[in-house]
C-alpha cells in the first residue's frame, strides 16, 4: 500500500508511489491531459492526469469535478522545476469522495470583501487566507516559545470579571446569575496576582472590547499575550517588549518565507526589526507631530493618524513612553521625577500599523492605588482582592499586553485586521 503523504512532505518521496487526500482547488485541461490543483491544507500541488494512463472512465470523472470536490489521488511523485514546490504528482487513478452539490461560491475571479466576509467559513480555504493563518500560528508558537524558554509560567486568567481594568464604558456586560459581570478586557490584574506568586508569568487568551469603532485596526474580540514580572521597572518592561518582538519576527521570517511570499510581504522591512528600537518620550512624539503640521497638545491621546505620522519617522517599531497620567489607567505608576506622566509605554509598528503593545510599571503603593481607584470612580469593593497584592508583599512590577491580531496584520502586511483571525467579530459583524 502506498503511504498517505501530505503536500508539504512530497519532496521527500520523489520517484515513489503515494496517496494524496484533499480537495480540488482548480483545474485546467489540454487535450488528453487534466492538470488538477489539489490542496490538502499543508499546501497545493499539481496532479497531472493522462487519459492514456488512467482510462476513459477516470479521465471523464476528473473532467466532471467541481471546485472543492474532495478526492483521493493515487500517483507517483516526480520532480518539476517549474513547480513552486519543486514536484508534481503523476496520477494513476482517482477516487471521488464528495462532489459539491452546487458551484463553489468563491470562484478564482475577484470578489468584494463584503461578500468574502459573508463566506468567511469558505474563504478560509483560499491560498492567501491559509498563508495568513499559518503565519498567525507561527507567531503564537514563537511567542509561547519565547516565554516558556525564559522561565515564564503560562497562567490562565478568567473570561468573566466582576470589574473592569480601565472602566466599564467599553465592556460587554453580561448577566451572571443575577449579578453584573463583564467579558474581560485584559488578564492583567490577575496576571499581577500570578507574578506575586510565580515571579514571571504570561497570560494568553481572548479579550473583549465593546468599542463602537469601525476602523481597520479594531475587533471586538481579539487575543492578547500579557507578561507580568515582579521586581521589574519601566526600563525592564521596554527591554522585554523589544526582545520579544525581535525574536518573534526572526522566527516567523525563518520559518514562514513561503507564506510571506504568497502574501507578497516585503521581507526587507521585517528584517530591519532589530535592536535597539528608538525610544522617545511623549513630548518628543508631540514635537514630531508639530513638524508634520498637527496641532496635538500635551494631554491628547494619539489616534491612528498620529501614530501613523510618528511611525513614518522610523524603519522599525518605536517606543513612546511617559504618557500623561490623566489619559492612562488607574493602575499605572506615576513618574516620581514628573508626576504629570505615567511610567507607561506604547510600541508603535512601522508603516502605519499602529499600536501593537501597551505596557506600564504598576502602582505598588497601597495608599496611592486606593486614591487612584477613588479618583476614577471605580467600585472599591470589586478591587479589594487587587489591593491585597499591595498589602502583602508589594514590590515594583511591570508588564504589557501585545495584541495578536494587530501583530499579525503588521507582519503579514494586511490592510484590515479582519483577515488576521479565523472568524472576526466586529461592530455589526457576528456571523458566521
């Protein structure tokens, strides 16, 4: 019996009989030859069928196949210098597992994005979308490998929370057996508890924001990785974020060149992501914006336009630190040298992809944190457990959150974040 071999393993079986199981991606015919493009999830290969070799019946069967018919091909692997993967399959026979009941909705011609989003469950099968999902999986693998190999412990944070990290205005409220609860916007507060127990932790899971935003950077459900480290300050936080991004990019470029080629990503831009990243204070960022004709003033938060304008000055991610405390969350520690600003940092990706990391040193003083909770009109009782972290063995600590989808968008060079996650959830979009 010939072995079942996946497309990405075919080069190891040149000259050997194999069984290929997959779906018909496309087909062309020329006289007594069929050229079947067969995909199996690991890749796409051309399977060449000769009428003289397979006979009239099988040749006619192949000619009747619709796009996405599921098939089993029996054949021999042979080298082909013209093939993108270096090989093709000479077909000896073919089995039809399932013939689609109708024409596949997504044909090789161009379709509008709105249509493709309605067909997201089928659009995932396309060459580009498969490449995106493989790059996403590689990014996740590189992130996990980075933290796991450096002594960090993965800690899962709850999805239901009794309170918000940064207020409840952009959270999804749910009924929790008669009480109010919220879908988490971050695992950070729980991560801080983990850091006090384990020293170095990271959470990695879905988070939710009910922002009524329809920009190309926003999703209502997205994934974040959030490391938290005891005895770390803002400088250490920035070093960790910088090192993580450099290592992730290096791993993705090394392992996913083929997928990045499908996406037509300019690798030279990714290869420039090396240490050190430029680090500028918030006031320096405002100076850049003034030179570009923007009237941003101290105390303003940066939106997409401002982030893009700043990123144009650099060929790699830029770190903007020490934002005004008034526009940052209650838990961020203020700079003892300048109480107007928080010990916070945002990492802005190049080429207008926006903020991909937001982090800060946390307030570790009990009285100060109590005052901040009061200033922000947050329910004190919901944060008593969080205040306990300052009552029992408080230490300086810091962390950040990296948005996975924005990172995928940047690395893949995608226009819209909706292509970075298998089934995007956006304002007005919850299907399929």
